[in-house]
C-alpha cells in the first residue's frame, strides 16, 4: 500500500518539475527576446537621434548668401553626408539608405517588409537617393533634393528651384533613412517631415 501511495506522489513530483522546467525555459527565452528587442530599440533610438542631429547641422550650417545658394549647398552637403553615413553605420554592421521624396505613414510597413525580405535597406516607392541629380531653370545639373529645400527647411517651396519639381504637388514630402542591422535582422525607418530645419 505504501508503494502505491508513493508512486502518484513521485509522478506528481516529476510532472511538477517538468512543468517548472518548461516554464523556466520559456521565461528565459522570452527574457532573451526582450533583451534583444531592448538593445535593438536602443540602437534605433540613437541612430534616429544621430541622423536628425546631422540633418539639423547640415540645414543650419551650410553656406549661402541667399536662399538659392543655401538650398544648393544644403543639397550638396546632404549628398556628401549620405556617403559618410553609409561608411559610419557599416562599421557597426548596419546598412543605411538615405532618401527624399513622397512619404506616407502607411508606406513605412511596405518599406520595412521589403528591407527584411531583401536583407538590405529599401527606399519608398516615389523617393530618390540624396545624390540624385536634375536640372535647374538654366538647364544646369543640381541635386534633385533641392526641390524639397527652401529657406533652410524641408519645404515644397523648393519646387521653385528646378524644372522637374511638379511631381511633388499635393504630396507628403520627407527626408529619411532606412536601416538594416545584419546582426539581428532588424530594420527601421527614420523620417524627417516637411517643416524640419
């Protein structure tokens, strides 16, 4: 009779230990996921802050005695920054694509999905690299991003600078960057909207 009573007690003990082990295993996996997520969110926060700080400096410190000259200088400096940003983030295992153009909040999900599936940063559908060129009214090549820069701000008033700028009429415009971290497979988008500067 004694062994009959101890068998269910032993079985209950084994089941309790098994459930406890499974719970601890799930908790530690969940804890690791949470830790990785926190580290990734921290990296996103600092990358966003760094990007906005540099854009702000480019907008405020670029030379130019009038609006047209300062917009041209800002566009040139943004193109130079694009090269430096790619080099700088690559040292940390992060790929970045800087862009400007039409950006709607609903588009962010598509950019992230494309980035994650291709394992490299993607731009929005109606966006250009900061290095892209177009022609000014005298048919001289200028940076296309000038179309969205006016009075040291992101502004559709910059459409006055080029022949091709009509494409921005009625659009939500922005400058931004798409990041892809190869180490943890995380992607994020940083956006700076009209009025920034």
